[in-house]
């Protein structure tokens, strides 16, 4: 376990993991949400810091609505997605007056808010803090890293889809991680096949194996594949815990294995 040398709002957070993607639309927030739920089912206390400032979808996926964000002596109090307070969330989605409002900000304003998110949220004790980032390698990513370096970053999980156009973008994300000295904890291939809602057979409507091949080429860990599953999509739309509702599905098995592999890597 990596211990912080400084006191602050992250000093009781054991592990910090970035969730990155080279392009939009690959299901990065979906993977973040399902990883968080899988870690909770494994008995962990988890936080999600949503710094996708222009597309904050985590509150919708976890159906927490738009609660009022309160303050305490240590800073902002995170919003909890469950009565047991095992899943804490902070997102710009909680701070916007209108959920349809476009965030049209220049870099310095985004950087300042990310700095506040990192330093001013009173997370308390967490086993894992997942940071859901926007696509690419932009100001937001640099701001996250610069602010988190005061504490620690255990590494990054990279999300791709099977197609070459997506894995090509993730190659650039791998380069970004190497240049910024962020450890790559592994690659997840999302939308890897389609699960038929009638017979549960998985068909490769796209290609398959691009994420695993990319992991081999770059010497990264392949964490696993998550198929396109209509039940998962419906659960996210309704803010339902897919892992609790469909424990017998192959998608459940895939997500649970990815979470367990990630936990083993963090605790090694």
C-alpha cells in the first residue's frame, strides 16, 4: 500500500486510480461505474471523482440526481449513492444549476475547479478513489496529475473498444502515461461482442481482441473484456445496480474478474 506523506483530504484514501480513454464514446464512465460497484460488492469503500467537466454522466448512471453539495470544516462533503455510504461521488453535475447547461470554460477555469475537487472534497476513509477523466490528453488530465502528485496516483486503467481506430487512440494514451510517469494498471476492452437478450449468445458485431493485442504489444496487463449487454445499458439508464440485479450473467462475471484483478494489482 502506498502511504501519503502529507495530511489533507486524501490522506485516508489508500489507492487512487485514473480511468482514461483516448477517445470519447468507448464507455469509460460505464467502466468506472461498474468497477466502483464491483469493488463495493467486494467489501471495499469507494469514491468516484468525475472530472469529465463537459460530460458528467456519473450522477445519472448512479441515479443520485442533483443533490445540494454541503460543506464541512474540511471542505465539500461528497454525495453518497447508497444508504451505507460505501460509494462517495463528486461531480460538476452537482454544481450546475441546469443539467442541460453547457460547460463553456477556458482551460484556467477548468484547472482551478479540478484543483478544488482534488484538494477540497472531504473523502474520509476510502479503499479506492476512481477518477473518471474526459477523453484525450488535455488540460484536465494535466491538472488532475499535478494536483494528485501532492498525494499519489497508483496508476491508470485504459478503456478501449476492439476496433483499430480506438486502439490507435489508446496507443497515444499509453504514450501520455509514459511521459507523465503514470503506471498503467491495465487495459479493458469494452463493447467486446454483443450479448443477445434472448439466448445470451455473444456475437462479435465489431471486431474482437484489439484491446488484448494492444496490451501484448505495449507490455501492459490485459484486465479483460466487457461485452455490449442490453441489460447493462438498461441498468445504467435507470440507475440500477447491474451486478446486484443480474449476478448470473456473463457480463457480471467479466466485470467482477476485472475488479478482482485490479484489486490484486493495487494490493501487491
